[in-house]
C-alpha cells in the first residue's frame, strides 16, 4: 500500500489566516489544537475526535468537505 499523508498534514496546507473560506478557517484553528490526532487518516477516528473536542468547528459539514478534498488529493 502506498504512503498516504495524514489528514492533519493535508489540512495544514489549507491554512490561510486572511481567508474567509471555511476549510481555511478550520485549518487555522486546528493548527492550535494540541490534541488533534495528527497521524490519523481514518474518517471515523477524526470525526469522532472533532465531535467531542473541536468547539472551534461550527459545523461537521466543513470537516466533511475538507476530508473529501483530502481524499481527492490522495486519489482515494
């Protein structure tokens, strides 16, 4: 199986402090989340974490969109 970068690593490429884009804002906030599962690739693992711990994420649909961008980039 080919190497696939973690979702967090992908998400960090989406950061832009000057953007109003929801995914960019998610990335900006996740950067400061010390307990974010930084090695995770699995949707369920990350989703469960965010639902319980990410008060900075106003809607899980933002995560869903970001995760789809991640899958598209990883060609999965």
